[in-house]
């Protein structure tokens, strides 16, 4: 960790904070001799969620970069909700490539970072040479606005993405005690939680009141790790991160005519106990059809949603195998 440096980079009209690690070189070489790998985090995370991937990537000869996404950490936080649609978020990532002195990059995303990574590959094939995603398989643009489908499916029950829609509501709950909120949220989605049958909750429920505070998380997220996340969200708040969920329909409107398949070499890895896999079962089934050049498609036993943190060795092994055949 001590070798990872941070700086702010201008891209797409804003500045993002990036964490980066370059390979150690015995002789000076051009920076672009080390292929660029961009790692995109999800909710509610940080560049720090990729902490276990920097050293292996640098040791393999890659320039490893993970930004704080817009709205997070030390990156800019536009005020308008619409500024967090996926077209703008994708443009942030694509803009980092020339800003860092490259013509192209490999992109890897987790959680919200996964659809962003897929979209980078889908809309910018000249910039993205290969794409990897953790937790969220690729799905093409649906025929109807996403919120229309969501309202029909969850009209009589609580669903966290619906709960996130009203500005200020989830912010107030999550920010009331950031440490407890993050500990509960991380635990609920992790492989540490005992698997239980899904129990529908009333539509007027909140996010975490019914969740048990585990007191501490598994070894994948130490007290020091959690303290780092708490500090980041104390700085940034949750408004920007939650705004990603408030742009489903705007993103849908802005991406009419988008391609239906990913053409680049691709990798997908997820935890076998990840709840997203249950929700996205059909997308996972159709993944080889929608991503024809899918080189790796694996589930990691016993692992929940926080894939690269819960199973860093397995994820690093998959990334190494993938990069070996595509770079």
C-alpha cells in the first residue's frame, strides 16, 4: 500500500482522484510501455476496494489505476442528479486514458463499476482492448425504461433500488452513523452472512433498521479497512453515490440504438453467494451469447458480493490468466 500514489486528473470536465501503481523499472522507459489497466469500483466503495490488485498488476508489468468515481472520496462531486448518468460516468473513464498518456486500456469493474466497464467496451471499442467484470454480468439496453419494470416488479414490497430514488431519504439513514451503516451493508452482501430464504418486506421499510450489526466484519474487511471507508464517506457523503441509482431512465434515454453485444475479449467472475447473481440469473445464463469472446466465466465458491476483497487470490489469479491471453 505504501507504494500506491494518488493524484487528481482532469477528465470529461471534472477531476477524478486516482490511485496508481507503476511497475518498478531497472531502466527508465516510456510510461506507455506498461499497458494501462483501469479498475472501477462500485457502491458504496472507493479506489481502496482494489487494494489487493495493485501489486500483482504492477508486478506483471501493468500500470494499475483505480479512480474514486465521481461523487466519491477526493473526486469532484457534481450537484445535479443527472450528472451521474452512465454516459457521463463512462466518459469520465474513457477520458482518463488519453489524460494518462495512453491510446487504449483494459477496463475492470465491480458492482456499479461492472456496467460502467461493459459500457466503456460497448461504446468505445477503439479505446478498450479488453473488459473484465465482477459480480454484474452484461445486459443490453432493455426495450422499456428500467424504472417502469422495477415499479411493476416491486410495487408492493421493499426494494433497495426503489428506496434510493427519493433524494435525501437514504442519505439521511446512511449518514446517521456511517460506521454502523457500512458495517451492516457490507455484512449483508458478503459471503460471511448465513444464507436465508428471501423474505419480502413492506414497501415502506427502510434499508438497514432490521439488519443486525455484526460488530465486526470478516477478515476480508479489517477494522483498519472499515475505518478507511468511514473516513471517505464522512468526506463525500452519500448523495453522489446514490445518484447513480437515480439515473436508470436517463441513461436508457441517452443510449438508444446501443449495440447488443460486447465484441472485445472479456472476463466475468462473481461470488457463488453473491445476491446479484440470483437477481441476474438470466443475464448470467445469456452471457456467452451476449459476449461472444468470453474467455473466463467463473463463480468463486463461498464468496459474496465484495468479490475482489473477499477472494483477492482467486480474483488476481483470474485477472492474471485473462491478461496473459489478451495483452
